[in-house]
């Protein structure tokens, strides 16, 4: 139970901010179903011990198979929110980008998060928390004075700087 009780969220498996956003929405009471690759998630952490899976159910779907994409679209037809964090163009290439999903279900909130945005000079570059902090200069300020920067947990870029803005955008859209 929570303020988002009854909200149906479909999270397409990924790493970092997408799963954190799904976990946060689940913590607020949303029913979150995570769609993972067959054979497990995308990280080395056993899903039973991955805190970002907290409060979610999960199913395995092969999104490279047209039958898997059809299943994902049927699930999206009943969802209020879809979260995905692929690089630009990947969801479209697989057949479930925002145009397809919103044509089928106009009221769907399609939450998308990428490291460097959908366009621009770094859009197709892999992005991770550490690289965002380094480019912005925030990494310089982390660590002991006179020593090298310390590699922090992915709390700043992925979670605070990414996932929480995705949560805010989804809640505003709802």
C-alpha cells in the first residue's frame, strides 16, 4: 500500500537509474513488473540479492524475438508507465519505442532515460555514473585533499542525477 497503489509499471530491464526508478515507484506502492533477458539480468548480481529488484515481480522475455516484443507490447497495453534505459534508437529498432507504444496506448507514460540524452555529441556513447561525474567536475571534489579522486558509489549521477528526475517526470506526467 502507498500513494501509487494501483499504478501499473512495466520496467524493461537495465542497469542504474531505470531499475532505481522502478524500485522507488514500487516503494511508493506501484505494481512494478521488470522485463529481464532470458537467463537473467544485465548485471553480475544474482537478482535475489539485487536491492534494485526490491518490491518488483520479474519475467524473462527475449526482446530480439518478435514474439517477445509482441508480449511486451501486450503488457504495455495494460500498463500506466513504461520505463526503459536503452541507448538512443534501441527500443525503436526492437519495435517498442515511444511512437509504437503511444499509438497503441496514448495515456501510457513512456519514461526513458539515457546517459547522454537522445541526441547530441555523446548520445550514442555508453554512459555511467563515473563518467558523468568526471565530465562535470564533481569527481574532482570527491576524496581527500591532495589525493586522487575517489570512485564513489553510483549515488550521484545514476540515482540522484538520473533516476530521481525520471521519477519526478513520471509523477508529473501522471
